[in-house]
C-alpha cells in the first residue's frame, strides 16, 4: 500500500476524499486533524531506527551522485 505525503493528505481532506492509504508519524505530527477525519481509513506508521538509518544511507548516496 502507498504511503501518502502530508501535502497530499491535506489536499484530499480539502476535497473531502476518502483516504485509504497509510501515513507516517510525521503526517500525524504535521497534520493532527488526520486522526479525526472520518474518511481516513489508513494506518499511521511509525518508523524505527533501522528505517532512519536506511533513509540516511539512501539520501547520502543520492547527494553523492549530484557532485
């Protein structure tokens, strides 16, 4: 299942659309209204340290390619 960015969540709420995709804890913090939105049926995913380490390594490789 897809994981939505906060900006996409906000746009869908504005259009009163169903949200069946998951969001991350970042969206939960940035847009707290998501937990009260009756058309939100996804899950709130909380990354663990391994997820952050993987993201850091991936981002570091992308930055190195830009040089």
